[in-house]
């Protein structure tokens, strides 16, 4: 079960608004990446359920994070079913992310008090997500919808916490474009990990990105 209350988890995500989205079948390699992200200042990490042994890797990551990255949230992404949500929460997931929106996953997260971040791509889905208890609403895929969608959404929905995933690049221009449009959090996957084997360089890049994001908050 999660080490954090739902409110504390939400506060952390909004305070550290860059979320790496990562999957690798090798637990040792994933720990290296996770440690590099932590060293760079990230405090939220989304491991995705995209491989045959994703659950086994996740089970190894939970105690590693608790021992080596004690204030980091470790969440699980790419969840479609209530059964998967249940087993990852039981294994220690601090939050649950979906590429889509399903009421059954929302209900499991509600029962456990686990933050739920469903994927949406229409205003109707964003509204439905808020009604079902989403902590943060994910806009996905960002590269299809674009920052213009976020700006349009902010008219009728100015206060819904939004996270965009897909199409976010680890550059100042990309971050400025998305945060200026109105997102609260960005998720970054493959774009962030192009040269991930050099973990020291990855940490330095993350420090630079977080420093820039802080300037956007002021």
C-alpha cells in the first residue's frame, strides 16, 4: 500500500511537476534510471505496465525506492483494469495512471485512497474524470491535441489540475509552451531517456529542466 496520503501525494506531484514515464524489463537498469532521476531532483516517477514482467520489476522497485529515495512517489502507469489497479496498489503504488478513463479503475483507487490520473482527450472526458474523483486529469496524447487544446480547456475549466503526456520534449521551448498553455504537470517518456545510459548526464539534464520550470512558476 502507498506510504503517502492522497493529499500528500497530490501536493508532491504539483510541487515537482515533471514526471518521468519509464519502462524497462530489467529491474537493475530501471533502478539506475530511477536513482538518476532522484539525484536530479525529481520526486515523482511513473513506471509503466507495458511488459510481460512489469509487475515483477515493480515489486523490486518499491523496496528500492523506500530505502534509497524515501520521499519519492512511485506510481504505475498504463493501467486498464480494476484487477491490475488492485494488484499494483497492493504492491505499493503511490498513484495510478491510465491512458484512458475507466470507472472500474477509478473505484479501486477511491477505495484505497490512491490518487487516480486518468487519460482523457475531450472536454467531456475531462469532466467525467473530475466527477469520478480524478486527482489530476491527464491529457493524452499531447502531441495530437497540442497546447491549443489546453488553452481552450482553461476557459470552461480553469481550476482542474492537468497533466500532459506525449509530445513534451526536454527543452525550455517545449516546457514553456505547455506550462504557459495551462498545464500543471508534464510527463516525459522516451524524449527524456534518449541517452539514459549516461546517468550522470541524465541527472544534470533534469536539474537544468527543473530549474527552468521553477522560473515558469514565478
